[in-house]
């Protein structure tokens, strides 16, 4: 059984580490561009604050959550508009993000066992929602770190991101308008800091993905192009998956361009 308390603790630590990156930034630091086109450091934090807010609505008031979707003037801009709507001067934005993530944690902790919360195109348990928030916080933290030229050491919390990336294999294909493959995929990842191997999927699967856990997480969150990562795909399903992998809900994201030459 999933330990929601432990998941929420990991989400809190992931958020605190990103908070520490931005808390003392001067005003111009918040305006630094990140790898996401048109998004500054402030946009990244505003996005997390907005997403925490709507996740909190999903956990406490489903009608209010659905109202945010139905009232959106352009669903293709929902994420960008959400971030824009939560932009504020740095001190106010930090306070909004901090208060919002505390409120979300309380709402998720109070969610009855077995209850499914509404989300974009799916429904999730409180544990799955918490895992998704860990993934989002880590991924947008990667964008902030890139903007600030900071190298973050990978931690054992990446296992949550890796597991979510594996579980969303079918979603990645569907989001790109492709049939979900019937063949299973085995994933074997070298955990950070010599932490052994994280394995997902049947041990006897013909299709396989291997490599560093960090690289897999960067791929499924679309923070790096596969050409820049040390991932090895064996089998047609595994190979195609690395082109469409997407651990987040919604339509395909804007994938990063490779920094190395891509050979056909």
C-alpha cells in the first residue's frame, strides 16, 4: 500500500529545495529566461503555484475545479494563462506558492482512501496526485536550475518520477495520436549515488529501456531530447516510446531540441 504521508514528505522536501534556489534571488533573477519558450523563472514558480491551486480545488471542490476548465477561454493556453494569472512581485509570488503548497498537502492528506480526484483528462488518487506534484516540482525546478546555471544532485526522490514515467507509457502514445502498444516494456535504471537498480515492468519483456535514472526522468518530463541522454532502447516499442514519452497529463508538450547531432 502506498504511504501517502511519506509521499507528501518527499513533495515538501522537493518544494523546499526549489524554494531555496529562488528565495534570495534579486529581482532580475526572477526575470531570467528558462528553457521553456517565453517563460521566466517567475513563470515557472507561478505555474507551480497555479497548479497547486487547481489541484487543491480538485481535492476539495470538484465543481470549482471543473469550472476553471469550462471557463477557460482557450484550453490550448490553459497552462500558460494559469501561470500568467499567478504572476506577482517576487515576495508575493513566493508567499502565494508557499501557502498554496501547504494548503494542497493538507487537502491531499484529508482525502478519503480510495477517492479519485478529477484532473485533466483523467482521475487520480491522492497518492497519484502527490506523485504528479513531485514530478512537476522536480521538472520545473530543472528549468529554474538551467536558467540559474545550477547543477542539482539527483536524489532518491527521482524514483517517484521514474515510476510515473513508466506508468504513463500508454498516455505518451495516446497523446501523440498513436495506438497504445500491447507489448510490455522492461525499464532498468541506475539509481543516483550508487543506489542500485530501479526496475519496472516484466523481467522477461523483449522491449527494454536501460540507462541512468536521471536521464530517464529528464526524458519523460521532456526536459532533454533523447539524443542528449544515455538511454538505450531495445525493441521497436521501446524505441518509439522514447520519442513520445510524457509523464504529464494533457496534449504533447513542446519537446526540447537536441544539442547533439541526431542520426537517422
